[in-house]
């Protein structure tokens, strides 16, 4: 169609619309003349040829209206123009143009009737439009008349009435808006009164009312103001919530929770509450420590306020350490108590909501949402228990590790342990925690402190032993370690010094009140502990009559007055866990009936101990008290307790029992168990290096640091005087004090075993079986030295050597050496009585002394008989007579029965009468006799009933026995 229009424009033809625009309404369209039509018809008409011409036209001529035909044809001209070709091409274009024009003309002529018909319709439509315009003009004129005559007056009345109603509503709205604008004053008053629920309720109602009038421009500003007020209320509500972390008030917290419920932010409030508790813990401990640091610094230097809490703890002085720790625990207790009461409030609130029916019958969705909210709050609070306790532990841990407590006084360190123990008890009741963080930190400090303390005590014990004169320390006959204040903690059922884990396992009862229930009305568990420190001497060490440990080193307490000791402590101690009554601390042997050989007719059966023994017992009590407070280091402490006993035992042995003559005596004075124990102590505990070599350029190595130099006996103790039986009084005091100490360890075994970790109990059993039980075995080597010197056995050998044994007739009178020996024993008995006036000699001691003396005497008799060169049967009879005389008189001097080594002498004398075969069997069976004694027996028998051949055989048998020993 565009192509046709373009062609018509080039031919000067117009479209029907353009033709209509040029015609007047009454003018008809021009129809081609007959001549024109005739000319067109006269042209040869060959439709096929015409169509071929049209088809030969290039496609580009039909592409678009903007196609430039002239430019196209000019571009097609070749570089070398040929006139003939151009003219031929021009004629071709003319033919194509003519064909197109003719085709267009045919199409126009074909559509002319339709064109004329459409033109007539347009003319008719124009006439109808003119008529409609006249009708509309008349209608408007009529409507204007009606308006002026009727509608304007009536509708004016209705409009005024409507305007009146609108103004009345506007007045009401303005009054409401005025009221809304004045609510900020009331809201401020409510906030000052801490009526947060009422303030929020009022603010929400105002916001709801303001949304009704949001179409007023002034309301947008009021809405913004109400929103700011609501945010201000939330901020103040958050501050009020934070106040409950330190001082919980039921009514205050109820208001706050109700306010958050109105806001629909109960879960957010719980999140905020936990943040406030965390912040309260941090701020509380920081302010407490900062106050003490600034107080001790003596100035208001602000550098402390900028420090981290961990660094601030390092500036706490030793004097202020315990008061600061106590205040710290008091403050943390208040925070934990507030959290505990918060949980109680929610539990009670949930019970009330579950018990009370819904008055409005709210929807299930709302009920489910409330249940979900309560569940969230409950879980959040339960989870917060461990978080709060963990924060408390970390703060106290930083405080504990911030100061080196290795040089603290023992009493002060026990107070620290006691406070931390009570804090761990609080933690156990608070959230069931085992307080691993606190246990680890206090264990580190305890191990560090205890190593230093134990090292000092060992050096102190060495000093005591080296200055000990081994005089008797006077105590009452019914003295028991339970009377010492160091052991009173064992008799307290609810001592605060007992660790929470032990207390929970041993003293739990259905009626027991927890600390939180006990102090819910008021008070503080840490405040009570410190206030009663001076009054309850059982809780904190305050030595019996001593002002300090320094005085205790030089002065011993007189226990004759125990009027201040409770009656239950004077009785036998009863194990709380088993109900058994252990062995009394007083030796059973001291309570035997008094016999003549007990040498205590004028003395009471009081325990024999020294001032040093008493100090060791006190140390054991202190160590046990530390164990009872702090279980994790129980093994370390028990190991140190064993070292105290080891060192005391080794010192007594070194001072009074070491002698090179033991082995030659053949009496087996030192058992293999005792020897093993002494060797172990010497290797593990005793520093055998000279003191000058112990200090190298880099100080002593760690293993040397754990050892103690061997003690040296005081020069004031004389053990070489025969008048004192070679220091028998000192030997008795030393040895029996060790035995008494061992008895006390036996008494404490059940308590130590209860404190010992299960994995380490074999150590304790080994200590008792191999060390404590060997204490009484030291009596033999120690008292043997006295027995070996008290009687002149050499003189007896000389006297026996002067006796003629090859007599021919039986004698009725014994030899003089027997009387001399008995006089020696009488003198020994007399000097023993003199010593007993200084110190009580127990029956067991006197028995050992008499046993040693008699054994040595009997073996001297055998040795004397073995020195005989010639002996007849009558001489052997005289030996028996002498020995019987000796036994008869000896039994009058001692109650010891049977007489030791009696068979040893009698068997040797009777062996003279044995035949050759019996003699050979005798030699093999009786290894207790020396080779010399057996050989002499054979030689003396030669000629009487043994020939030389038999003699050689018997001597060879003796040599065979002796060969393995060489």
C-alpha cells in the first residue's frame, strides 16, 4: 500500500481523503474523461507481458518509501558510459513505469463505485452531527433554568447540615488530640513512680488513638513523640531490669515483667536480663578489687581504673588479699542469689498461670504462643545457670592466680581455701557444677604453696631434731591428738572447712537446708564464716595457746589443763562414716598392769613424746585439714605427710640406732623390711651431698631441692656415759616417741584412706605396711647398743678362760664368773631403775633391753665354752651347773619369760655327748653356731668318743657349711 501511495504521489494523483478535503460538501468527485480512458485502452494490452515487466522490477524499489531511486540508478552506472546502453536502459525503466502506472489506474477504476458510496455516507453523518449540536444547546438551556428555579435552594440546606456534622466530629477529634498532647506529663509521672505497666498501657492506647486521627497533619508529630516516649520507657525499663541483678525485689520485678509482657517482648527481656547479669558480675568484681587496690595504693591515681580486671588483680597486697576475696565472694553471692530468686519467681509464676483458667477463653494460637514463651524463658534461665557460674569462676580464678600465695601464712592460706571451698559449695547448689575451673586454679596455688610450705616445714623439722635434747614432754595420761585444735575439724559434722563434694557424700539428709534457702531472707554465707573466725577456733587454725607459728617452734603447750576441751573430744574419736571406734591414740602397752620390770612405779602411764613429736603431729593435723578442704591435692599432701614420718624415723635411727656391729652380732637386729625402708628414705629424701657442693652456678637441681640434709645429733645429748646407761633416757624418749607417732598414724589411717584418691590408695597401703609398721622394729638396734655396753662381756670371757674344765670329779659349787655376771645384771637393773626416775620405761622397752642383755650373755657363755681346749664329762656337768645357777638367779631379776637363748646354751653343752653320726647331723642342723664354736666342739670331743678320722670328717662338714658364706 505504501508503494502505491508513493507511486501516486509521483504521478500527481491524490488519495480519496485528500480529494475530499479539496472538495466542498456539495461538490462531486471528478471522473476521468472519456478521452483519457480511451487513450489508456488504446495502448496495447498484454497482461502477461505487463506482468513480466512488473516482475522484472528490482525488489529494492518495493523496500521502503525512503528509497532514493535516482541515487540507486546513478550508483549502478558503469565507470565507462555508453550512450546506447544508457538509452536502452532508460527505455526499459520507462516501460516498467508505464506498466506500474497502468496497473495502478486499473485498480483505481475498479474501486471507484465503493469510493462514491462511502463519500455519500460521510455526507449524511455530517448532517446528523449538526442536528445533535442543536439539541444539546437546547437541553443545556433548560437545565440552567431548572437549577435556578428549584435544586440550588434545596441542596444548599442539605450541604449546610452535612457541614455541621463534620464540624461537630472535628471538634470532638480536636479535643481528643488536645488530650493526647497532654499525656506526656502523666507518662513522666508514671515513670517516676516506676509504674512501667501503666505507662506502657497508656502509651499504647495513645498510639492506637493517634492512628485513628492520622489524617490530621498535627498527628504525625504527635505519633513521633509517642514513639520516642515509648522508646524512652523501654530504656528506663531496661535500667530497672538491670537493678534486679544485684538486689532482687519481687514487686519491682513483677512490674518489669508485666511491662515487657505488654510490649510483647518477654523473650527479648530474658536475653537482656542475662546480658545484665554478665555485666553485673564484671562491674561488681572490678569495683571491689579496684576499691582495695586504690585503698592500698594510698592515692587516687586513675591509672587503675583503665586497667583490665586481670591486671588489676595483680596489684592486690598480701594484707588486703583475704578481705578483698571475702568481699568479692559476698558481692558475687548477691548476684547469684538474685538469679536464684529470679528463677523462683518464674517457676511460681508459671505454676499460677498453669493453675488459673483463661477467663476470656482466648484462641488456641494465643495459648500456644504463651506456652512457647514460657518454655523459652525456662530453658534460657536453666542454660544461664552454667553461664553465670562460669563467669563467676573465671573472675575468681583471675583473682586467685593474680597473687603468689606461696609465702602466705598457713592460717591465711587455710582461710583462702575455706572461702573458695564455700564458694564451690555455692556453685554446686547453684547449678550442680563441680567447679573444675576453681578447683584447677586453687589446685595450682595449693600445690605451689604446699611445696614451699612443706619444704620450709622439713627444714624446720631438721632444725628441731638437731636442737632436740630428747627430753620428755609432759602430757596428761589420757592425752589424745583429738584434743589438739589441729584435729578438731575431724569431730565437726558441719565444719565449713569440709569440701562440698565430701560434705555432699557424707552429710546429705532430707532435712538439710541449702545455702540459698538458708540465706534467702538475708545474710551472707561468707560474712558468717569470717565473723565466726575468732569465735570458732575449730574452723580456722588458732594454735592452742600460741600466738603464731614462730612461738610454736620454741614453746610446747602444757596439756595438764583441758577444761576448755569439749567432753566429746576427750572421748575416743568415732568415725562418722563407719561408726567404728578406732584404737586409742595412747599406746595399749602403756596401759598394761604395772610390773616390776616396767620401772614406772612412781609415774603415770602418760605417752612418751617430745616437743618435736608434738610439732610433727600438729603438722600432720594441718596437712590433713588442707586435704579435707582441697581433695585434688590429697595425694600430694599425703605424700608430704609420709615424708614427715620418714624423716623423723630416719633421724631417730641415725642418732641412736646406726652401728656397724649389727651384722657381726648374728642377732638379726635389723629386718630386711626395715633395711629396705631406711635405704628408700635415704635415696628419696636425704641429701647426702655436702652443703657446700649443693650450690652450683645455676642453683640446686630440682631433685636436690626436694631432698633434706641428714640431721645431726645435738652436742648436748651424750650417749657415751655409762652412768646414764649410754643415754638410755634419751634413747627411750626418741624411740618411744617414734612408736607413739606411728600409733597416731595408725589411728589416722581410716581418715587418710577416705581422703585418698582410689588410684593412689596402694601408695598409702604400702606406706603403712612398709614404713609405719617398722617403727617398733627400731627398738632392737637402738636398745642393743645399750645392752652391748651395759655389761662387761669381755671380762666374763677372761674369767671363763681361767676355769679348768678337764676335772675328774663332779663339782657342787658353781664358778666365780657366774656371780660376776649376775652382779653385772644386778648393777644393770639398778641403773635401769635410776633411769626410770627420769623417764618412764615401758614394759616393752625393758623387755627388749633384758632380752638383748640375756641373749648377749648367753652367747658370751657359748663363746666362752667354745674357747675351752680340754673338757671332761665332769667339766660339761660343771658348765650345766653354772648355767642353771645363772638362770635361777636371773629369773629373780626379770619377769621376762621364757629366758631368751636358753636352748642355745643348753643345746651346745649337750652336744658334747653326741656320737659321730649325731654330731654330723647336729653340725648340719645348727647353723646358728659359728664355725669356730662347731670346730671347737669337735676338737674337744677328740679322744673321748671321736677318733681322728671322724674328726677330719666332721671338720670337712663344717668347712662345707662355711664355704658358701665365703
